[in-house]
């Protein structure tokens, strides 16, 4: 673990260094005077559903299917199956 000393400026800002320029960080205050700073990535609200387990599983299955060779479909069996659906 690396520690460094930084001074909070008059405007309340602190510099983490150029290697973090433009990055999003999560700052947790675990107790008064103690901060835990972690780099983070944000997910737009409209894409959050993609990260739910059910959606992720469906996407994984769909992506795996891309690598499968096509197969012939028995159209009569499919029509019979579909006719029995509620």
C-alpha cells in the first residue's frame, strides 16, 4: 500500500495526480476524517438493466449462440409447438 500526503486547497479540492485526470472516483467517508477513494466506472441508468443477473445470463447465451453453426428447422414441429402455446 502506498501512502502520500496531500493538502486540501482553499476551494476544498485535492489533486490525486495526472494519472487519474478525467477518471471517475468513488469517495467513501468511513468515519469523520477518514476517506476511501476508489476509481470507478459509471453505468448510465438506461443501460443498468444489462448488468442484472437475468439479463446478463440471457446476453451470455445469445453471444454463445453466435458461435454455433446453423441447423435445419423442422417447420412442421415448430408450427405444432406454437399452436399449443397459450
